[in-house]
């Protein structure tokens, strides 16, 4: 038995693909890393806020007003573009009969017009043909129309 103690034993080999993974340990490790980065992000947020405050203090009054004016001009341009878009949609809707809400998904006025034309083509249902009306010429009645002749014939058929 003494000889068996010195001989290294070979570990039992598991078939490939059946490795045991300690998922709980991996999860805890990743969770710890996530919390570490979260704490760093919070610390950096405070520093970033302090930096922004410092920059604001360093700005002259003219720079502050310029920045504010640029922001207002940008917002005004966006509102004007939205207003023009709604006006274009309303105008095209009025002229084509296509609801304006369907036109607002289009990129620009040209797209709106193309969509309205296509939509109107899809929505048109051919009208039923109309029988020609009887012609009256200077008080004289001309030959009755085919529809009138048919109506007369049907009426006489049902009378007998």
C-alpha cells in the first residue's frame, strides 16, 4: 500500500461538452463588477456636474446670452418647420380629399403630393354607368332612350 500512495492518481475525465460551470459564482462576480462601475459612474456624475457649474461661472454674461439665443433660434426653426409641414398637409388634403393625418408621415411636400395622388387612385371606385337622359329639342321630344324603352316594356309586361 505504500507504493500506491506515491503514485499520482489520474483525475477522472468527464466526457467533453459536459463541463460543470458554476453559474452562480459567475453571476456574483459580474454583479460585483457592475456595482463597482455603477459607483464610479455616480462619482463621475458629481464631478461632471461640478465641472458644468464651474464652466457656467466662468462664462461671461454675453456668452450665456449667446448660448441662450442660439437655443431659442434652434427651437424656433423646429417649430416653423413643423408648422409649415402641417400647413402643407392641410393644403394638399383640402385639394385632394386625402386626410391630412395620412400625409404627415411623408418626408416633404413632394412626397405628400405623390402619396395623395397614389392614395386617390386607390380609393376611386368606378361609377356605375348612367343611362342617357331623354333629349328635348325646342319642346319636341326625340326618340325615347333605351332606359325609357326598357322601363316601358317592363311596365307593360307586369300589367298583363
